[in-house]
C-alpha cells in the first residue's frame, strides 16, 4: 500500500471514531448540577412565609385563664360515672370579665361549656383613664371575702385568683386583699367579680349595689303598714 492510501484510511477511521463518540455523548443522560446546601427546616419556613404558605392565626376576642380542673364522680346503679369540672375566667382586658364553670365527660367540652357560661355572666367595669377603679369596693361570696382599693402608680398588687380576674379585666394600679382564710380559687374569683360589679355599668347590677334600708327606715315602714291595716 502506498502512503497516500494509508493516509486516506487513517482519515476515514478518525472520522468514524468522532461520529461514534458524538453519538455516545448524545445518548448519555445529562447530569444534574450540584446545588449548594441551603439548610433544613428554617430555610423552608422562610420560603413558605414568602409564598404565603402559612396562614396567620386570628387573635381571639377574649382571653381566658383556667383556675381549676378536677375529676368528679357520680354514683349510679351500675357503679360510678366520672366527668370533669372546669372553672375558668374570661376577659377582654378592656373592662369586661366573667367567671364560669362547666362539666362534661371530656376536658375540651368542659372548657367550652365553662367559657360559654363565663361569657354569659360577664360584667363591664367602669374604669378611669388610668385603667383603675374609682373607689374602694369589697364583697363576700360563700366563705371568700375580698377588698379592692385603688393604688395609683403601684401596679396590680393581688394574689391567687383575684390577680387573674384583675389582669383579664385590664385593671391596673389596684391593691386587692383577701380577708378570709378560704383557699378556694373559684370562690375568690367570684368574690372579686362581685366586688367589681359594684363599679360596673351593667343595668342589672344597679339593684344589687343598692344599700339596704336602715333600721329606723324599716321600723317606720312597718308602723305605716300596721296603721293602714288597723284603718
């Protein structure tokens, strides 16, 4: 073979090899590009916020505080049936507050009943510009007795369930003193609400806040009624 023929054969082989190599490259699947590490949950949360994935929670109108939860039993012919009793304080921190109780076989249902009961028995307190009360008030409920006084510039000075009632009512700069030995949270909370009812603006509470007649006035009334009967 001549040198020219060898050159022609070599050029043909090279051309065929290039074509085969290009075919193999086109048949190969493209590799994915390596992405830099972008973190775990925190980055995902940020992206979800940007795209609007997380829905913002609507703030409830009333705040609540659970003061007592206990399991109670009712004796029936087949044995004992257990249920849960819940006492709760509800308020909007703008002068409205109420105490309620609820009983059910499930704690969630009992809390829901107690919340409805507290809203039903809610009062609205007439507050000053500094979110305090105008004058000293006191009340007694069952074995609990409490007195609440204005305390300008001193914040809320109270303990037990009375503090929860004042906080949820939004009252500031007051001093509350529990005068009884009772440790019952429900009675103390109801006594605090009864005291605040004396400075509330509810129409139904005006008759409850009236002071009773003095002994002299009562005697005069009895004498008048006896004179009318004799006539």
